[in-house]
């Protein structure tokens, strides 16, 4: 293993003259020969076949035909295994590693689109679609979005999406797909470049990138139309610029260039970015010859953090309370460990083997991180590299959060998007020790099996959850699977008939589509109204909500909600053990001041304005 | 050469988009103007050299996006805001500014042809595999679109709605049954039938009809009820109603 052993930062002239090392025989400047191109093409062909297999699995699932689940896992294996084998291998060159990681990202982006190729269905996507639609309608930014209040204050993703839509003539949906696909493809390359700054070794950089791709949200959630996905490559480039300021004596001001668009795109990524840059400033300051660079980095980071705070306070002050909630949960959980109090969805209990895989993957990753820190220290690497590996301890810390915080699993899964950035490097060092450059056979198989386990762990702990991992089956009040043709038709009618900002009460799926596409203002406090058992109580709740419309889905009386709650901020905190009683829905037909304006079978829309005098 | 190619592409994109060219032109040129050209020009200007084309490509895309994001914040300050014209003008100006900066600094910009040269030099076996990859990606997309369309088409239902146009209610029917259907629409005021008519709709089509003002028979609350029936479905198939006060 060849983690950089030099004690002084390299000069600029050495940037393009990295020596060919034992684990990177091609170096970074020598062309690959026809043989390695052919091997690369074979691996990419296998990845593409895997993508096709998963798409066929989706098609079988939609047709309710057998074999979908088996074909899905076969496809995922074809996507991951060839990439893992070659990236882990000592004989692959830098170009091949980058190309394979890119091929995997291409297929993952493609499959995220294949899951729902006609429209966005995930609630977060629809929240951002609302901001994009507002920009296209008003031609200005920062228009209030009642669906996700903080979104308009960080309009970077929607700016690029609306620019693509306006200049190409594509629909907002297709423009959004183009935008997030472009960043998802750029991300593994940016990660590779980041880890190349920590080590001269392309193999370690490639393996670290591969390990990052096993973060739970990498393959799917971070390929969706969500603002954190677009901000992430800018975070990586900011951290890379910070490392280059030490390694190659570049100005710390280069950090500003990627940090600014990140600050305009996603609040949490910007704050986390400032924290990571501060940690790097400390590491640099403690490294040989890095005191003045560390000080400059610290000052730059402080300035960027202040800018972020000022921008947030000016454009979206509610962001502070929005982010404070999860932080409070974590602190409460650490102070009073008591497990999750969040409702467990009845229909979403994953198979037992998936839980085993998830636990194994977490344990293996933690072991690799800790082992990698020990390896780097014992190998006599530079102090900078040794100190940098300590940042990987964020991974075990996040495992603690997962266990003790009330909403630990979701919080930790989202936080791992950032935590894995720091944990991947030491974990890669451990895997390289496991499969050294002269090793083959059993060691190669073992290292590949570890990578495959981590990848499978990412699938079972990430999104989509097991009960909607394959599309096609409708679930009430779910994520993508809660939006079928009935729900879409309801939103189309609302879009054609309602003026913007009509206030509507609905379940989580219908609200997502109504707010996203019809620019409605959805209620997040409507559940007591639905549970009211008398006309008087119904009138009282409607007067308090001042809802213009109420949506009802008769399927609530036949299914429990897949996510545990029918409505946003459902007052029934312990979750629904049984479907809703049909008597709760009949009250809307019996109220003399409520009109039924729409009926498509399971879904009815009621006009409730006469109840409260609207 | 790279600078000239970039300038020509920016000019072409600007002209095509502002002239309202068709989507076969505006899709690639517009996407290039947002996602490629600004970053390509400015990375050349600051001479951020990456030996690997993949690395250069990723940095070009991210630099273009970053420039577009910051530009958009600025365009928002204009009275017209973020329109097609302001985006085209802004992105073109940013691109030209990058090219001018690289020219003034005496920086050469690498041409974009390296990946294509590498492809041309690949062995026949490699070319075949790459072609197969492209076909597989296309098949993946086609299968997904086709299966999603089929899944949507299997969800058969009809839609009945009421809206108001002035004071008169308007009834809307939409056929999503997957085949032509003859519907029966019955309109009642309180319990008395006011009108009944049949309408035959092809699958996917809509029907809209204003309802004549119902004759006033008495004062007090009245319920205007519209019932939609179709052959083979239990009656009433769909129901909507308006409850309103009637005046003498």
C-alpha cells in the first residue's frame, strides 16, 4: 500500500508527475492499452446487462408476473460485482477505475428513472417540483412553498432545472431528470479526485470511492430530484480544494468557487461542509508545514460559515428550526437512550435476512474504518494522512446515533451521506491491506465478498424500502407506490380547475401530487378532522383549518398506511393497527354544507368552503 | 481549436434557442449551453488541468452548474427575472467572458475530440462491446417506458366532476376505461329528475356540458345531484352533488 509517506506537501510541479506505483502500474498519464480497454468494455457490458435485468424485474413486477425479485437481485449483482472486482484489483489503472465507477453511476441513474419514467412520485421530488413550477410561472426565485417551506431559499437545483427546461423545451420532469443525472454521473469522478488528493495511490482512491457508493442513499435517493443530491458534488469539490491548498500550496480561496453554489443549493450540506472544512483546517494545522495553511483554511471556512448563516437567515430563517428538530432528537436520544418511538409501519417489516445483511454491512464497515486507521498509522504514512483517517470515526458515531436517537435509523441513514465521505478513506486502506498488490485467489474473493456485502447492505437499508423496492403495487399513503393513476387523475383535475394556492386536506400521497403539480397549499394538521366522529366536530375542525377542499380515498378503509401514517403529522402517533372505519368517511356526504365535486371511484374531492364561510 | 469550437457552439445555441428552433436542435444545444460550455470556457481560463477526459468532463459539468446557479441568483434581480432570453444572454456572456479570459491569459483550451479519438483507436471487439452497451441501455429505457405505460393503462376507471362557470354548474366526464363506453348521465334536483342524456366517449377522451339552470320549484335547500352510470357497473357508478339554497 502506498499512502503518501512524504512529510512535506508536494509542490505544484509534482501534481502531473505522479510516479507509477506498484498498485497503479499505468500511473495517471500513461495511456491504457487495447487489452485493458477490452477488459473495461467487458466489465461495462456486464454492468449494462445488470441494468437491463433490473429493468425487466421492474416490468415483471408491474405485470404481477413471477420471478421479479430474483431477477432484481441478479441484476444488482451484475452491476456491483464486476465493478468491485476490478476496482479492488491491483492491476487496474486509474482510467479503468474511474470508468467503472462512472458506468455504475450511469446505470443507477437510469434505474432511478426506470422506477418511475413518466413523472416524479417520491414526496421530496414533488416538493422540489413545486419550487421549480413556481419559478417557471413567476420567473423569479424565493416564491413561498407551503409544501417545503425551506426549499425556495435554496433554489440552486431548481434554477438549473428551469434553465434546462426553458432552453431545451423539455418538460420540467425531463429537465429535472437531466439535471440530477448529470450530477450523479459527476459525483463518483469528483470523489475519485478527492481521494487522489489524500493519496498518490489510484487504487486506494478508487476503492474509497467504491466504499462511498455503499452509503445507503447513494444509489437511489441521491439520484432523485432532491436538492441534497445536487449539492453533494460541490461539497466534494470544496473539500478537495481544501486538501489541494495544503498538498499543492493552492490558495484557500479556491474553496469559495464550489462552496458558493453549494450554499445556494442545500442548507444542511453547506453547514456540514463548513464543519468538514473546519476539521480539515485543524488536521492541516497540525500537519508538518501546515500551520499557516491551516490558519488560512480556518479563516476561509469561518467566512464561508458566516455567509451561509447570513444567507439562511435572510432567505429562509425557518431553516434553523427545521434543522434543529433532528439535532434535538439526537441529543435527547444520547441523553436518554430509549429506542425509537416512531410508529413502525405494519406492512413494511423487512425480511429477516435483510436485517442480518444490514447489521453485517454496518459491522464490516465499522471494522474496516477502525482497521484502516490502525493500518495507516502503523504503515508510517504522513502525519496529515494519519490525522485525516481519524475523521473516519464519524462512522461509528453515526452507528451510535442510529441506536439511541428516537428516529435513529432515518437520521443516521441521511447523515451517512456525509459520514461516508470521511469513513471511506480509512476503510479503503483496510481493504488494500486485505488484498495486497501481490495477492490473488482467496484474498481477492474475500475482499470482493466484503464489497458485495456492503453494497447489498446499502440496498436493504436505503430507499426504496423493501415493500416498494419493485414498482407496480399500490400502497395507501406510501412513497412512490402511493401514487397510481387515480391519484394522478385527481391532481390533473385540480390543476385544470383550481387556481393556485387552494387549501386542501389530503393523505400524504395525494398531498404530494396536489402540492407539486397543482400548486395547492396542503394542510399538515388535518388528521383530527378526518378522525372527527360527529358533524359538529367536523365543522369545528374545518373552520379551524379553513380548507377549501378535502380529499378522501376509500382505500383507507381497506389498507393500513405503509409508512405508518395516513396524513402529515398524524395525531395517531402509535400508528394504525387497522384500516380506517368507513363511518369516518361517510360524514362528508352527510354534511349539508359540503359539496362533492369529484369522483373517480376510490377518490372523492369535497368543497368545504361553505362550512367556514370561505 | 478548443476556444473556437466553444465559441461556435455558444453562438449556435444562442441563435437556435432565440429563433425558436425545433427540439432536435434545442435539446442538445440548450443542454450544452447550461451544462457544458460555461464550465469548459472558464476551466480553460484558469488552466485547471486534468489528464483524464472523464475527470475533465466531470469538472466541466460541475463548473457549468455552479456558474448557472450563481448567475441565476443575479438574473433574479432583473425585472424580467429568469426567462429564456435572460438565461441565454447570461450563459452566453459567461461563456464568452471565460473564452476572453483564457485568450488574454494566453491559455490554450484543449479540444473536445480526445474521447472520440480514443474510440476510433479501439479494437473491433471493444467497439462491438460498446455498441452492445448502448443497445442495452436503450433497451432498458424502452422496456421501462413500455411496462409503465401498460401498468397505467391497466388501471381502468371513469371520472365525474362538477365545476362552476358563472352561476351554472358544468359537468365533466372523462373515460379512462381502455375502451369506448356509452355513459348515462342523470341530473336530479332534490329527488326530481331534471334531465338524462347518453354520451359515448372513446377511451382517453373527455366530455363537458353546462347544465341548464334547474327550474325553481320551492325555496330552501336544494341538492343538485349528477349520477354517472355505465353498462356492466353497479348503479350509481359515480356521484357528485352541489348543495345550494334556492330562492323563489
